[in-house]
């Protein structure tokens, strides 16, 4: 993965955050990882609202997003980002325990790039994250400029 790509991980379960970070590192992903525990905070970061930190112009971002979160859920985050002319370029990978086919269809219809169901089994979950790391090593991510992000 291009070292300049910054990963945004939005996950309210601290144990899952730790597992994802640790296993992405084990898979060789050394990129900056920004962690957020709810959808409202990541929207503030991306749309540059509220107090910093805020996203930087000209930086490619990739978003790994849980669905079930407090304040603003992942589906609403996905919807808002895909409505913005500039932020819609951010690849969004849904990483969630929700395996309902209707939810998978809805997220793809809204524009998510990929949908990964978190396995319940610990070892299978670790393997899934390492596979995600391998995928991230080959994915191309566009830069996001600051001029076009609309206010939410």
C-alpha cells in the first residue's frame, strides 16, 4: 500500500480496534491509522467541523467503517460521504458483524467499495484482518482535495 495513504478506522469496540490495528501491522501495513469511536467524530474529521484533528488536503484516505455505532451509524456516514463531490472518492470498506443480505445490498447501493463481515471466532477474525491487510497492499486510493467538501 502506498505509504502516504492514511487509514481511517471507525469502530466503537476497543478490542476490535486493537485487533484490527495489530493485525494490519502484522500484515505489513505501516500507514498512519486514525481511529474514531463513532460516526459523528469521523464526519467532523472529514468535513473539517468542530475541533481538530481534521483531514488534510491532498492526502489519500481509505475508510474502514463499522455499521453499528453510537451517535451516527456507519450507514449514515457512508451516505453523507458519498453525497459529497470530493469525499465520495474515498474508498469505504464496511467491516461489521452484520451479515444480513439486505444490509450488504444497501451499503453497496450507497457506494461502499467492499463489505466484510467480522467473524465471531477470534482466529478467523484475525485471519480476515490479515487478508484485509494484504488487500490494502495492492489497492489504489485517490487523493482528496479540500476545496470541494461541502458542509453537513
